[in-house]
């Protein structure tokens, strides 16, 4: 098992910094030597000071100390999460082929990251929804009991709900998203869970729209906007705008629908969300509002060209 000293030494070596330089005004050179050997455990204050001198947040590494290669695992997880945030599943597929060869990613819990990637690629790159459903149900059944209320289980249940929605199995979709909501009930403010919390809220909102409860969709959509604003995030904010717009339109409030619809379009002009637009554009209400919301014709043209859509 690794220790925090091994992380410190690796970064110190990468920077070409000697122990004297690292220790200056923090502790003695010998104490740095003992930390790096794992014979001393630095205080939280000292870890913070050493991390600042190295230009890293050492506290981020504690959850990876059980790994053979903590730095590689941490960097890979950050890369995975960034690709998931962007919806770049082709990049995920490429890096997964390389990362899955490392020993850490053949072991629990990091093997769950690999499974999430493979399943996500089956869904979003190949649209093998039924295959993905089978894989997710198998993974949830065989998951180690310690992780049944984990980030991984929440992700699997959310993806499962999305697949069930895409295959018109709305009853099972509701069960899956309810399971995800239960897992995340007390994790709303934890940074690690913000992305999956957002996806769960989006999935719950879209499912509510399918069930035709448009007033509740508007309520959930505005709650999602408030949640995103609370930590200055724009992740999937356009989904909130569009489903609020769709619901107002269904309730025959075209004026409010147009306001939120335009906000959604403007977000997608700034972002690059080809896959999300593919799913949104399939909805008749999206196309109806596109022509009924008094959109600026230059904006219409820009949007159509950016996302390769036909009028």
C-alpha cells in the first residue's frame, strides 16, 4: 500500500526539487526524508504547506493510497469525469482501452469505472440500449455489497433509467431513477456527486414530462436551475430550459415557453452538444417551438448549421 510520502516524493522528483528546497521554512530535510519513506505521518497543516509548494492538493490523493499507482488512477478518474461532463464518449472509449490494462483498474472499486465507461459507450456511441440494460442489471446484481449505495451504483441506475426511457419501458425507468435518487438523498452538497446529481435530476424531469405532469416538470426544472446556480454550474442547464419550455407549451403558455426555449438554444450555441441535440430534436415540440418562438433568423441559421439539422 502506498502512503502520502510516496506521492510527495514522486511529485518532488517530477519537479526536480531536492528535499532541502521542499523543507525550507516547513520542517527539516530529514523530516521530509522520513515522510517520503513512510516513517512519519505529517500533520494536516504540514500536508497543506507541502502541497502548496509542490503545486498540488495532496488531500485529493488519500482515497487513492491503496492503489499501485495513485497518481495514474487519480489522473485517469479526472479524465473520465471530464469526458463524461462533455459527453465525449469516443474519447472515453479510446482512453479506456489503454487504462483498463493497468492493474489498479482490474480491481474493485476502479474496475467499476471501466464498466461505467464501456456501458456508456454501448449506449451513446453504438446505441445498443438493450445490450446495455442487460449489462447494467448484471453489474448491479454482482456489485460488492459495500458499493450498493455508491457513486457507481447511482451512475448505473441513472444510465439504466435513460436506457429504459429510450426503449419506452417507463415503469422500469421510474424504478431505476428512484433507486438513484435514494442513493443520492444525502449527497446533494458533495462535490464528487454534483455531476451525477445533475444527471439524476435531468432524467427525473424528462421522465415526468413523458408521464405528462407538466406542472411538476416546470417545478423540477426550476429546482434544477436553482441547484446548478448554487455551485455556479452550467452542466446540462439547457435541459432544464428546454423541458420547462416544452411544458409551458403543452400548457398553452407560448410566451413563457418561448422565453425558456430561447435560453436553451443560446446555451447550445455556446456549448458543443451534438448528441444531446440529436435526442432533443427528435421531439416534435422542439421543432414546433423552433418555428413558433419568434427566434431571430440569424440565430436559427447558426443553430441549424452548427448541429447539421435540416429545416
